């Protein structure tokens, strides 16, 4: 009798346990709220505030030092100073640029450097990269360091060195010319001489920098490609123009875009070497912007110059991507 009474009691306990488990399973939890069934939506909601805490300082820094100056300078480009206050002037600053002979001279000088110095520099950098990538050259590591060293020199420091070297009376360059019986050259006080001096100094400074980038690209090309070309009877010239250059196109494009942006921002060399002279022969867009903003305190006009530079950067970069960003190995 006792055993028969215990059996129903045990069954009732088991059924009540199953009911409690069923009720707990029916209660919605964080995992059941997740439509994907991953059980991570609750954790994501809890982690969201902490994420904003980490992103917040960077966002504030960007807003204060990047976004605000960009917006403020754009608004300022439509303003001019009257009676010590900035007032709205519409597109007067941009219209003034079209008729400003000094701005046109600065634009000409900048484009001269862009279309003369940049191609020469990239060709020299490519030649050096190819030579230093060849196994026929001994002590390649030493030469790579030597050619890259100018890129480590401060812009102002190297411009001062070139100013001393090219000094008309006591410069080492004129002393060397006199020693070999050649006439001295007034490098920094005549228009085209000063332009040549600026272009030469920039080529010395930046060729090694671009060489290292191009050399890294060359070393990324598989030797199997060259071996296959040689097997097909291709010579060194064919290999260079039909394999190396097409495969290096993205790296060359990268160097060209960087050099274009750097040239349109050219300031240190003309400022230190010649101050923009003689007679604005080496005046560049950014140097003219500097003169308008911090010497003439014409901030509205300087802001307009800045956005014209941005426009040129965008147009030239687009053209470079369009014409250099395509091409296959043939």
C-alpha cells in the first residue's frame, strides 16, 4: 500500500517540475528578443554607450580642428573686410581672382613646377628604383639609404642649405663655376634662374622619397612574370614597357597624385629661397594665400584662393585617375 501511494506522489512532482521548466522557457529573455537568434542584441545595447565614449573625443577633435575650419573658411570666402568687420560680399572674391595679375602669375609658377618638376622627378625616381632593384648593382642597400636621406631633411633646413649654395657672391656653386672658368650665375635674383633653382632643389628633395615607393612596387612584382616573358623571347626594353610599367601603374598613379597635391601646396621652398621673388617669379598659390591672409589680413580673399586650390587638386587628381588608373599588361 505504501509503495502504491508513493508512485502517484512521485508522478505529481515530476509533472510540477516540467510545468516550472515550461513556464521559465516561456518567459522571454535577451536571446529571444534577438530576431537573428544570436543572443547578442542585449550585449550590443549595453556596449553602445561605451563605444560612444571612446569615439567622442576623436569626434570632438575632428569637429573643432577640421570640420569647423573648413566650413568657416568656406563662408569667409564670400565675405570681405569693411570697417574692421567681415561682411557678405557674394562672389566678389572669386571674381577678383579672375582679374588679379598676381594670382595669374602665382598660378603660372605653380603649374610650371607641376608640369616640369613632377614628371622629371618621377622619371628619375623610376630609373633609380629600377637600377636599385637590379641584382647587378652591388651595395644596393647603401645606395637606397643615400638616395632616401634627402627626404628626411626638414623642408626649411634644406631650403636654407640651397640658398647658401646658390648665393651669388659666396655660394659654392658659383665658386665651382669660377674654378672651371665659367661665368658666375645670379641664381636667386633673376626670374628664370630662380625658377630653375627652386625646381632643382625640389627634385633633389623628393626624388628619393618617390624612389622608395616605386622600389617597393617593383619588389612586389613576381619574378615568374619576367621569366615567362623571357621565355617568350622578350628583351629588357619590351619587358620594361610591356610588363613593368603596366604593373606599376597604380604605384605611379599614387606617386603622381601625392606629388600633385604637394606641388599645389608648395610654400616652404619659394618662401625660404626667394620669398616669392624676384618680381613674383617664384610666387606660388599657397605663398600668395599666405601673403593675403597674414600680411594683408585679407582673410576672405585668402579663403577664396584656398578653395580654388582645392578645386585644382580635385580636377587634376580626377584626370590622373582617369588616364593613369586604367591599363592592362599587353
